[in-house]
């Protein structure tokens, strides 16, 4: 049974269209250029409490996602393991503050401030896609904060050639919802507009979770300007020479192009203790079965990684993977 939770949420007011004039969230100046230390922003998070004796599980979502992508998995893990479980919105995502800086250095700095503040270090850091790269950089920069690292379906090798993300951002920017009277109507209109560019219903569903009502207007809570400006950085990884010597798992989907066997030598250069595991018939959207809606990768990937994550701390036999693979889990993708 969960004893209590803590959360911090930014107010929605001030989150506007990427090209709007009414954004009133405090903006942190971009400061990771030219070797200057990035300035952290306030992150929205949800912490499920548990025993402090075992390392907390910290989940980082990917591009276009949010902490709510992990709600079901986080609650289940907290109940079954008794551990503290943290889910957090990256900057420019979900309910976290906006900033023109969308570098991995800045996202790592945000967590370097938040995790010690919450008393969650060292932690088991689990990151998917963009969140996986943020987790990698944090482990390299501040290894004392990371007890073990799990990178889900991503490596540090550049993935620009296999990305449709620029098209997603352009399609979201092109949607005009000025005349819609309800959030459901705005989402229906946006879904129709996005369908011409994005054929996958599950991808559109993820993007539509970012459509919110602010002061009577329907807007994207993502900072689309920052994402578009720094997309090349998000799809790449900062050059690093240091290594992380802690236990590390790279978990790939068998159908994915974001983590390939050809990446393994470069992975082991920075993460010498890295283990590689493959989830058959899975891609960035999780396990893909004909006739079944694609799940957000958290259920199928996290069940594969869970026993590994708990090694050395507790008996993981009490964790029921079939619970995490519940067919009724709302489908989510990418993030």
C-alpha cells in the first residue's frame, strides 16, 4: 500500500502556443553554450514514497512525453517493491518550466539539482529515448548520483537519419484551434489535422496528450520553439571522454532502429560494464502485435529490466511482470 506521495506542478497559466505572445512562465536564459554552466529550471514531478534503505527508481520519459506516461508502472512498482518511485517531466515538457535551452547538459543539470534535493541519491535511473540519453549523461557527469543505469531503446550514437520528429513538430505547429469551443473538440480537430502527416494513431494519441486549455484557449504545453531549435542536439549526444563504471543495462526493441548491435562498441567505451538485452517484436512504441494497440514502452520494456534493476537489493520474485503487462494499460507511445 502506498503511504503517501509528493508532487510539484507548475501552473498551466503561461504555457502557450510556441509562437504566442502570452507565455508568462519564467524563462531560464540559455547558458550551456560556450562551456557556461547550464541554469536549472523547476521540474514537475511525482514521488511515490517507500523504504529509504533501497535505491529509488527514477523514470525519465522521452521526446513529446511526460511523467504521466509512467503512472501505471510507477504505482505498480511502488506497491510491489516498497521502493520510492519518482517520475518527472523534462524541461519544456509536461508541467515543467519552459526554457530556450534544450541541451542534454541542461536536462542533466536539472536532475543534478532535483535528485539530491529529494534525497533520492544514489538511485536506479531508468530513461527511455531522450530520457535515456539524459540518464547516460547524468551517470557520466555525476556517477555518485546513479546506483545503476538502464537506457531503454536508445544509445549515444546519432539517430537523425531515422527520425520523423521534425515532421511531428511542423504538423503540431500548423494546427489552428482558435475557433474550437471545447478541449474534446480541439483534440478531435488536431487529430484530423495531424492524420495527414502522422498515420500512426498511437503516435497522434501521445502528441494529443500535450494539448491543454489555458485561459480559454487550446494550446500545446510543449515548448515547440525550443524543441525545433535544438532537435539536432536531442537526436545526437554530447561528446564525452569520461566513463561510468556502475552496472548498466541497454535494453533494445528487436524492431527498433534507435539502438542497434553496431552501437555496442561505442556503448562499451563509455559504459564498460554495460549489458545488452533485446525485447523481441518491440520498437519505440513497445511490443507490437497485429490487431493489438501498441503500448507505451514502459510496460514491456520495464518488466524485462525490472529483475536486473533490483539485483543485489531484494528478492524480485515478488514483482509480477504480468501485472505490468496488463492489457488494459492505456496505450502510450514514444515518450
